[in-house]
């Protein structure tokens, strides 16, 4: 039996700038003053065009001022969809669970660089179409000392050719896979506006549907007072088996402040299972209908072993970019493994445990994507952290 995963959504080149001071004068000069005004905000994303309108300057000059003219510390494969799928493909390598990405890239140098990086991963990307135009990219600004040393990032994005990718561009074969993952579609605006169409089609066909979100700057700037839409939200939520969001996205999508109440909003709308990542605070997860086993609202703390090692020399080797995306990739891989094992209903607690470990491990390397030196390397490296996490006496703690 094969349990393949098909993913669609945001893929781009990440250029990481480390050592940015979010409390320094340069960053503060371009910091947001009102929701959706185009200014910078730690933990959030802004489009380069909006930052130019906010600042009255060219984007490149703003970037040079904030970074002190330093070049990017790394160039990496990025995007909430493709990063998660690469992790899943790395963990599932050698099993009967292939992972395929569907999307679009430009015919420029950045697109060629992305192709070169993808060739170094086990992800299948024959559906990653090349079209004329600019490949999407993000400049990630990282302040490792922000929030009392927890670290944070700020993202500046150029949509490029992804702006025209729509639900009609998803081939029929996408809907033949047992698992469909829709990642970071807010950075693929046309697809995002009609997200209910492919999610509903997949769900009705018996595919397990997973949505992981990204900060929706476009809808935040248009209507900051309203909850963010996911296509036709009512239809999208009703067809979503698992929704993975961070705390800010949960608040903006649900329209309520408390994450536990937000989970109930999503569940009431028909979502089968929900996971909310919260940085160094415990992940919240709950399930109870459809494809997942019953799980009351449960906390999954961060890995103690990861925290201990980050307090030492390991902290200087990486950053927090891609922690959430790797969490999603591990959850997807766990779902596939459980389905391969014949499980009729998925254990979200086990999937979230794998996710916390993978998300924490992402702090040990720069950027969201880990490029293996040999097949199976990443899974091997993750195993001792998984075993240590399972031994944490207070994991999980039911509320």
C-alpha cells in the first residue's frame, strides 16, 4: 500500500540576515505603527511593495540600512509548503510514502537556484512548473536575542509569479493522493482566495486534508478589523481534517484572543483537528472527529533537551526560521506512517510529539531546510531528541 502526500502552496528562496537588532534605531525607524500599514513587525510578514509605500524609499535601500549592508548569511529553500514537504520526504525516504510538491517558479536565476537545492532533497518536484517571470523570495531578518533570548524573525516577501497561480493550475492527479497539504497559501494570493475549491474537492474524494497557514498580510492590510478568510472560510473549514496555525494566525483567523477559544471556533466550524504552535510556549492540540482519534485540548511543551543544548554553543549555529514548517512536516510524516501501519484513525498526540521535536531541531541550523549529506541523515539525528522528549514526565499534560 502506498500513502503518498501531495502538497501545494508557498515555495520561495529564503535569504537569511542574522544579527539584526529589532530594538535598534534602523529597524525601529521602519516598524509598524498601525495594523496593516506596511511597516515591519517582529514575527510578521510584509510585502516589499507595501514596505516601500510605508517608508517612501526603495526596498533595497531600506534593507541595506537595516542590515548594515551585510550580505545574507545563508540562502535556503523556503516557504511554508515546500519546507514542510522536504522534511516529510526526508523522514519518509525509503518507505512507500512519496511526497510531491505542486507549484510555480520563475525562469530567473533564483528559480534555477531553487531547482538546484531541490535536487539535493528526496522531495518529488516534477509538478513545480517553470514560467516566465520572477521567482518568489523572502528576506528573513533574524534577531536571536529578541524576547529575552528566545529569538524571532521578520519577513519581507516578493510574491513574483506565485501571484497568478490558481486552483485551476492544480492537476487532477493531485486529488488522487491519500494526503493533501495546503501550505502558506496567503503568499499565493489567487489560490488563497479560492482555497475552498481544492480543499473541498480533495476532502470529498476521501483525501485527508491538512492546512498550515502563514501570516496573511494582504487581508490584514485590507481589513485589519476582520478575521482573515481562508477562501470561502465556511467551506474550507468544513473540509479540513487538520488545521495547523501559530498563535497569531489563530487569533487573526478566529477573531478571538484566547487560543483555546480559537480552537473551539475552528472545531465548531467543522475542522476535525487543530494544532496551535506558540513559539517557546507549549503547542496546543485537540481532535475528536473524522480522521483523528479523540484528543482533548492538550499541551505539548518544547523539548527540554533542545532547550538545554540551545543554551550552550548550539545556539550560535542556527536560528528559529522554519521551526513551524518543520513541525508541520513531521506531523505529515507521522500521519503517513500511521496510515501505512494500517491505523484507521490518526493519533494526533503522536504526530504532535514528532512535530515538537522536529520544530525544535530546526533551531540548530540556519534557514528552514536541512540539506542532508546522506539519505536518512535527518531522521537519524532526530531520534535521540524524540526518545528524550518521550521521557519528559510532564508531556503531554491534559488541561
